[in-house]
């Protein structure tokens, strides 16, 4: 039986497990992360959190219309073999008097000019919430999706800068590949906000990554990717080919990644893939 807990005091007996933080509105991408966590955990507990974190939303309207349905999400977690579902209130995560300033940000959270530049304050909020959730849950491992590539890099860097440990206990950050819909669109809770017409157009993001992957030169790849978005009436925010780890300029012999952010209707979507040579 899965345990649903709202207060951090009920988390004592699930330390040292595998943790999957989410904002709910669960889809198969989240479920895949939970199944990965289940495999990694063995007899240790799998803990999932559902918390729509106000400090990582740079647009109030995005926070307000973010889909929420705890009952449905809890049933999905139980089906994925989760032991503990932690669904705290804002007061539990940020008790009165908690430090409101974000922790020191790693370079990858502030310098690339990608999500950091387009969502002011976002990674401050992400770091703040991860720090709190890691303190409360105290996992041995945490699983994050590659879908949010810069976020994964930021959380990895934050933990690495603390020597691979959290308050003295070792913590490993594990990345899991992006789970996609049949047409290649990366699964996202925000996809449910798309009408049928915009939903069809949203596949342009993955097409953009495939097209960019056909060019060996980063600038040409970015341009080719942008053209795919525009041809599908999708508004590009950025198409960027970067070093996969630092998100700085590509370095010869090092892994690279193409990252895209775009607006479809009023909905902002992101995706990324290995570069060059990405295929579904
Ligand atoms: P969110 O609820 O959107 O904050 O996402 C919670 C976790 O699920 C994050 O680590 C995301 O990167 C991951 N995630 C979201 N969508 C996908 C996807 N399509 N494939 C894999 N992981 C995902």
C-alpha cells in the first residue's frame, strides 16, 4: 500500500531511498521515471513528491493554470510501485521564516542564456525547492528527466559542488531519457493546455531537433531548426547547439546537445536531443 503524506514529520522512515520530484499532472514520462526509481531502489523506498513550486514560475498565469489533480496522480503513483507520495503544502516546504533568497547558483544555471535568460529567477526557484525537498526526503538517489536538460545539469552541478553529498549523506543524480508521444512530441504536463490545432503544430519542436541534427555546423543547424519552427507557425525562443555538460559553446570531441524553446499558441514548450544525428 502506498502512503500519502502531507507533512515532513511523516517522512522519517523513508530516508535513503530513491526520489522522483514532480509537479504532478502526471504522464507516462513521470511514470517511466518512477519505474526506473523502483528498479534502482530494490528493497529501499521510492518516494515521489508532487508540489507545484511557486518560486520557479516566472509567470503568475502559468503557475495558476498549471494542471492539478492529486487523486488521479496518486492512483498513477500507486500503479507505478511508489511507496510514499509526498504532497506538501507551501507552508511545509517554505515554513514561515525560511530563507527566501535562492542558494548560490552554479554557472550552468546563469551563464548559458537559455532557460536562465528566458525564465528570470526560474533556476533560483528550482535550486531552492530541490534543496528543501532533498533536506526533507533525504534520498540516496534522485531521478530527473533529460527533457529538462538544463535543469538536470543545474541540479547535478549543485550536488557536485557539495561534493556529491547532501548534508553529509551521499546523493546521486540520475538522468532518464525523454519519453515521447507517437509523433515525437516530448511528453509534458503543459501539452494538455494545447488545443487540437496547436497540438499538431507542437510536433515542430522535435522536427526542429531532427533537422538541426542533419548539419555539422552549429550555426547552420540552429538556423535550419528555426526554419522548421517558423514553417509550422511555431514561435521560436531559442534553438541552440551547445556543449552537453556546460551548455557553453560546443567543444571538439565533447558531447553536444541541441536545445529548443518555443511558444505554440500561448503555451511555452521545450525539448532537446543529442546533436548531431538525432532520429526518432
Ligand atoms: P515536472 O513535473 O514537469 O516538474 O517534471 C518532473 C520530472 O519529470 C522532471 O525531472 C522532468 O524532467 C521529468 N519529465 C517531465 N517530462 C518528461 C518526459 N517527457 N520524459 C522524461 N522525463 C520527463
